[in-house]
């Protein structure tokens, strides 16, 4: 795996939605490039440091004003995010917490020539006033290296470029690989990547190791915990759609306590899948992703799969342009724990926020999720979203897994129901300008019969409010 280049500079990639040019409406979260910048799902703020735009109140946005005075090949950036949130019913027990999360990023962006780019970011993430959640990852990681990489070539011109160093990267809708930026700390990788991007095609070939973040020390990846892959995107195979086939090979040593291995031994796993997303008849949009996993986990052979199906309709002539949608998500579980076949789907490294339920109680493992909702736009600045989730285990012979992929509730084979519960979500987001975003919301999980039998049987609540300020 690549070493971090000590000479690399720092860059801020601002919290926000998809910065890559969108081939389809934002509601489908599509891009002709299979690799995108951070996509936390909270706002549509720009991610390029140099696209904040002009503002007469320069003292409010000092780095933006500074960049206007600097040569075009050197740019600085900065962003601060504050989110207050609470959790009642932690572990589905009478345990509550409320706390404040801060995230500060400072960076620099260097492009001395057209074919060379030096990028990096430093990040400070902290948690305050907490009593039950940890003062550690993923809530806190004080002053560490977020990104530090070099790019040879140009990602916009030509047909090839290469990236070496520590970086965020993501694939498609970030269901298998993403920066998970809703978390206060987020995720980065030590990476070597080659991108081929002739017209309407992008093929990324990479080797990466996820960073194991530990508060109080410089973060590193775990030796041997690697992922190799080919992720491609084709914009012309299907009219008005993007097709993204991929193959990922993941290996991890058996002596490392990873949620994916569960202490079962060495992981040697191949994930083959594809995502297809696009529009139909101008108003309909769809997003489908499925993958199949084979290989071995210790002495067991792997046979797992997962799928995501979403369709929406936008009433473009209506005042608020509402977009109702329906969605179904499935991920296999291990139906026979005593057998020699491992059937639990590995969600790998997703941006797991809002991929199953907005409260992030469940991951893409041993799950069935029927989802419906509607989003509306008010006055071009407000976005309102209301969602409903009906959540079930794929099998009670396997555990319930959190959005991180770790076991949240041990297997309960004697349960009389697979029903986890019903969740209702209300989210409001306000984009004041290209520098400032606000958001707040509330999620409530009504416990199902399975949670009543396997836990203390307490409903779960997740209120939150945030502000993001790019300066």
C-alpha cells in the first residue's frame, strides 16, 4: 500500500452533495463519473474549494477573499460543521444522550502544472457534553490527516490520470464504498488509483486500505486489510442512464478484530455487482444496484448477495416539485451458522447514512427494508423530506447489524418474528447560499416484535440540527 507523502499539501473538501457534474436530476444522486467527492446526503453544498463564488461581505468568507488575491495554481479552503444531536433508547434500553459534534477542516490545493495536483486536508473532529457515546472514533479524532495525495494527469482533460496517497473516494451511490461523511470523523483510504476516462466512460483501477482512526495519534491503515477493485461507469450504454459494473476483491487477516470477519478467520472475498440509474419519460427516475459475494471466510465458503431498488416520480409542474418514491433493500444473512457456508452480506465501506433508515440503526446486512417517502422544494432553498421504513431481518439465525457493519443485537433464533420495527423520518434542509447550509430533523423507530423479544424493548429517537459554514 502507498505511503503518505510528507511533502503533500492540504485541501478541504467541503461537506455537501455531489460536486461532479450531474447527468440526471439531483434526486437520483447520479454522476457520469463512478468516483465522486463527499456525499453525506445532508446538503447540496459545493465540494470544490474554488466554487464558493463571490460575496461582497469578504470578512465573512476570508479564505474565499484570499483566494482571489492568490495565483490560480494555489488555493486555500476552510469549513466548519456543527451538529447537535440526541439519542434516546440507546441499545433499545432506557439510556439517553445528547451532545454536540464539531468538525473543522483546513486545506490547500496546489496545481503548479496542468498535469500535477497536490492535495490534502487536515481535520479536527470533537464531541462535547456526551455521557454515553464514546469520546473517540467515530465521534472524535483531534487534528489528523484527512487527505494527502498527488494526482498525475488531469481528471477533466485527457483520458488518464493517477492518484497516490491518502484520500476520500466513493463509488456510485456510495452503497459499497464512500467517505461516510455524516459521521463526525468520516472515512479515508491510503490509495493507489488509475483512472481511465475517455468520452462517456470512466474505469477506475485501485488498491486501497481503509484508515483505522484512533484519537490522539496519527492514523494508519491496518496491514493486510486491503481492497482491490475495478469500478467503471458507462453513460451511453442505456439512453438517459448510467451503468456502473464493478468487481471488488477484499482481503483481511484473521487476527484483526473486524466486524466483517467476526473472528472467523482470514477473509478472501470477491464482490461482483452493477448499478444502473437513470430517468424515464422525463419525470420518472430509478436506481438499481445488486451484487453477489463469493470467496472464503476462514474455513467457510462465502455465498451472499444484496440488492437495492428505488423508483421515483417528480411532479415538475407543481409548485414544490414533490418527488414521491418507493424503495426496497435486501441483504442476505447467515441462515445456518453451524454450516460451512457464510451467508452474511458484507457491506464493505459504504456511506451508510440514510441508506436503510435515516436513524442509521441498521446496515446492509441481514436486512429487508421497505421504504417510501416524498421530498419537496420550497422557494428554491428549502428541501423537506418525509420517509417511512418497515424493517425486517432476513433471518433470525443471524444477528442484527448496525450501519457500521458491527453486530448490534446478537442472533436470536428463538424469536417468533423477524420484524425490527417501523421508522418515521422528518428532515428539513435550508441552503442559505454557496457558503452556508442548515438542517434539522427527527427520526423515531417504533420497535417491532423482534426488538421486544431480543432487547429491552425501548423505542429509539434521533433528533438533530446542524449548520455547515464554508469560509
